């Protein structure tokens, strides 16, 4: 077992993006410091990615993992997780200059954490990330409300189909609200959205539906919403719960943020599957306040341990480079091999 002590999200190393999102989350609920947001990993990944011609190409992008902590009854609970893919690297790829919100997820709501407060904070966090992306010079933002059939699209808890039916609609409505807020803030120039799985789109002959199996094809298509189709009420009435794609054109502000935050390697949270696996392997739960607090403390503690280990490794490697010729660096990995495994 893990020796706990008290561990908080605020104990984790911070950076400009974490500070920005934390201040926005707290401002959304009349100030204070009940919310802490941390970018817990920021890594560069190269992966074969679908192209518009049906092939694949090796594309490099950054993956960020962002967690939001809420202080409740003297300890933190995690209220939100988000994975984003940032295609900011130079290249001819169709993905260039685009940000994909790969997954957003919240654990089940506890009665100790008021839904209205949590919703306001999460809206501020996602809107703030859109603002950051625009300031970094990205051109387009992509969001995806996955279909209920996709049980794998989660970070924290595997949900029943009936819950996923609701969350597809709620997520799409929330994305609309966030995009509207970002547009009012001046970060977005225009948005497009499409429901997938509809037989016909009667809004325009030009518009085509995104192919859910190929995000790249979505990028180059003109996606428009059919009139009347798409509201949660309409969906519920017709019993249709389809996935939905959103695309937003970002406004680049005069004041650019030239530098990304530093890289943050993490085996625990580097990819969504890693964090999900850690939560499952450690049998971490979210159903009661005590479970949720223990889960947040465990994750915060392990991320802090991992961060200290990485720093020690980096210092060790720097010292090795400074030693006279003939001494061999040990070449060990930069992340502890079996943390929480």
C-alpha cells in the first residue's frame, strides 16, 4: 500500500498553463482557492495517423494531461480530467496547427460537491485552455462527443450504457456552451458541428458528415448542423444518440505565448490508457467522498514521487555529462519503472 500523509493537487509542480487554468476555475466560483488545476504530463509523441487519402503518415504531436482538484472537507477530490493532442510541429501534415480535445471526463458527482459550482469551474477550465491554444497560435480546435457505444472513451470510471446515453447529449450541449463562451471572449472566429450517423443532412448539399473512423477526413470537410437536429430535447424525443464533432476556428491574439510549458514526462499519466490502467490496477474508487479523497491523494502522491524521480535522474545525467571521459552514464530510463504497477 501507499503511505498517504496528506497530498494535494497544489503540491504538484505548476507552470504558466496550470496557474492560468487554476485562477480561471476559482474566479468562476467567486474566488477563493478551492480548485487546483495541474498539467500532470506534457510529452511529445510520434504516431502513424490517418491521412485524407486513406493512408497513414508519421505525425508528431504533444499530448497534455490536465487534472482538476477540488478541496472538499479538508482534502482534495479529482473533478475533471482532460487529454489534448496539439499538432503544433512544423510539417506538411493536414493536422498542422490543430488542437484535438482527445477526451474530457469527470468522475460521478458527489452530493458534497455542488454540481453548479463544479460545472462553472469546468467550463472556465476548458474555455481557458481554448484561450491558451489561441494565444499559442493554433488555428483550429476539434472536439468530439463520443457515441454511447464507445465505452472505452473514459479516464476514471467505466460507465453503464444508460449513463453513456445521457453523457453523449450532455457533453455535446456542454461543448456548445463552452464554444459560445470562448466566442464571446473573442478566442474563436467561427464554429461548425455535425452529428454522425444521421442518414440525411438537409441543411446543405455541400455538407458532408465526418467519418467517425477517420478524424483526418473530418478536418477537410465542411460540417454543418441540420436545422432542429442536435438539441438534447430533439435527440431524446427521437431516441437518437449519435456522436458529434465540433470544429472551431481560433483567433490569434496580438499578444502571443511563444513558448510552450516545459515537457513533463510521465508513465503514470502520459497517455490516457496509462492513467486509466493505474486507477484500475490500484482499485481506486470515486463513489463516496472518502473513496474520492483517497483516490486524489494516491494520484497526487504518485505523480509527486514520479516528478521527484525524474528531476533526480535529470540531475544525475547532467553530472554524468560533466564527468571526465571514460565514465559511463548508466542509461536508465527517465521515469520510475514500476510506479503503482
